[in-house]
C-alpha cells in the first residue's frame, strides 16, 4: 500500500479494509459511511468530478461525478474524490474540480497523492496478490483484463497498479 495509505488514521484504514472484503469495492456505501453525499451530475466537458462543502449541512461535503463518463472512470473519479476528502480535507476550501486528466486547483503533488490512495481504495494490493497467486505462471500483462473487470476499473488503471505503466 502507498505512503498515503500509511498516513491514514488507523480507524480509517480499518474501515477501508472492511470495504475490501467485497470486490468490486462498494464506493457509494463507503462514501455514505464517511458522511459524503454523492451525486451523478451533468458536468462541463472535461470535468470528471468535484468535491465541495455541502452548503446545506455545516461541516459536510458532497461529491459530484460526471454521469456522461464511462463507469470505470466514474468509479476511479469517486475513489479519487474520496481520497481528497481523506487526505486533503483541510485544503478543499470552496471545492476541488478535477478534470479528465485528474488535475485540479490543487498542486500536482496532491493530485498524485489522491490518485495513489484511489488505487489503494479500488484495487487492494492484497486481493490482487491473492488472485495472482492462485493463477501461478500468468504474466502480469495477461492479468490486466480479468483484474480490471473484477475490480470495475479501466485496463489503464490496472496496468498502472500492476506496475506495467
């Protein structure tokens, strides 16, 4: 797991590990348990998602995901916004808008951190290792497609997770 995973409070890691018991990870349920409201919305072209304070509830946050993007991108975007909440809650301010390349008003450093934690949330290393152990001799490249389908992520995301990109 990433350095970002290690920075999380122990109780948050325990919560995330609970959600790793079911693959693909149920991100909507995780967000709800974290107190985050999630809505699929029509966002401007090139905008994948955003997290912002909820104006209706003091101290609460809401996430909007672009409903016009493919499911795998929506899942990664939701995990990415959850990661911003867990890692950068104090930096969200009036909101973070993430474009299709996962760049936002935050620095590239914070975007990279959110991407790494999103990968930890969506594609738990232990589950990937167990899956690969059961299929001894299968090259990493041969694992990309079946693992991407299993986890509900894009083949690009899985290739990165497996260290192929």
